[in-house]
């Protein structure tokens, strides 16, 4: 019974890990420095912007950009050069295209 409770608890916590993002003006204020790739093949993560925070469940590349830093789980800063980035993303047109290309970077958004 104890094991079932732990499994359910950690599953629930993982679901609550929404990707609510706030864009900061200075790199020093960011949790993550992000570079937007020109091509999908260059990205670590393919990102789809959702319209509501409730749609951004899990660490699956579904990002909701909030206007308030206090409501964000992660703050990001967009860098100009790939070499400056912690994470390279590519914005996709459809929700179904979102997801990790390089799962080794997945821990960055937890």
C-alpha cells in the first residue's frame, strides 16, 4: 500500500510540473539561457506555445508564457548565440510536434 501511495504521489507531482515561463530582460536574472534554433534538427527541445497555463502540463515542450515572474516556474533569457545557451529550442506550429529531441537536457526544466 505504501508503494502505491508513493507512485501516485510522484506521478501527481510530475503532472503538476507545468512549463510556465517568464522572459527576463537580463541573463543574470534567468534560470535558463535559451537560444532559438533556425532549424528543428539543431534543437534540444521543440516548443509549442499554449494559450492557457492549464495546457502546459508536464515537461513536454508545451510552454505558457506568463506576464508575471511570480507565476512562472522558470525564468528564461533569450541569448543571441548558441554557445551562450543552456538549452536550444525550436518553436513548432503544432502541439503534436512538441517534445524533447535530446532527453539528456530534460533535467534543466525540472
